[in-house]
C-alpha cells in the first residue's frame, strides 16, 4: 500500500467541492471553475499532495488529453494553499496541495 494511503492524507476525505467557494471568491476570472470542481469526482491520487482528473500521459502532445494552459492558486482556510492545473478547453487537470509536499 502506498505511503500516502497508510498515513490517511486528504485522499481519505477530500472532495473537490470543498474548493468551490474559494474558486468563486478568489478566481472570478474562471466562472466555469466552481461547476467543474463540483462535478469532477474523487480523481486519482498520484501522491499525498496531488490528485489528478485527466490523464497526464504524453502531456501537451498532439492527441493527448492533457493540454496545459495555466495554474490557478487558491487559499481556502481549511486546506491551505492549493494549485489547480487548468487545461485548454476550460478543464480541471488536477489539484496539488502545497502543504502536503514533503
């Protein structure tokens, strides 16, 4: 079992919907983001600090689902600083929790 599952990190109880209010308040230039956070599901935990929603296989290459556009930084009180990977086409690629980096 991976170390992040043994240590009961955010993968045991995180829902992207926990970031909706922060997205509304802190990133109004992305009006689609709250809806995306509410509908993207639990994702795939790649580490204790990162949950992905779109495959990063062959990133930014022709035919790849992962076409990076920018990062959005949110600072919700309960989760600390998080970085959202925003992909072309107004899609959420993944979420990184900076306070969980080792």
